[in-house]
C-alpha cells in the first residue's frame, strides 16, 4: 500500500515537506505507526493539475498525457512497468489517484515497443 500526502505552506520561506516530516522524522514515525505497512510519500502541493497527476501516479512513469485542466480530466498512458501494472490492478488505488488530483484520471499502459 502507498499513501501520498500533499503539503503546502502559506509562508514561502518554509519548506512544507521538511516541516511535515519533522525533526528526526518524528512526524513520519508517528504517521507510520498510524498506517502500518504502508509506504508514505510526502510531496509538495501543486496547483497545476498536470503536476498533481504526475505525483499521484508516481512511482509509475507517464509515457503520454493529455489533459483538460478546466474540466480536471486526464488521459494518461503509463510506461509498462511493475508499478504501472500494480496501479491499474488496484481499483482502490485508482480511486485514490482521482481524489488526490481532484478530478478524473483515466489510466492505461502503453506497450513497450520491441
């Protein structure tokens, strides 16, 4: 399982990811206790829809993406990797991608050329 947390700061002088993780990763250890066995990614919040899509599907690699930021829709073709296959096989994970980006992301895998 993988959890993604997007964080932001109203003060540009503060690194939101570093602040969230905490000194000696104390906040991350606490979060890991609450979510045992999950990989946790802490990423900076991005307003741009395409950037949120990229963060949401990581570690899968995007081969091609078409999107309509106004409608918050994206068609994403992922490179054929284990990470992409796991993402597509897990309905709950695909739903979390949509929630993370605040829109609809249609995912598919593009076959590697021989």
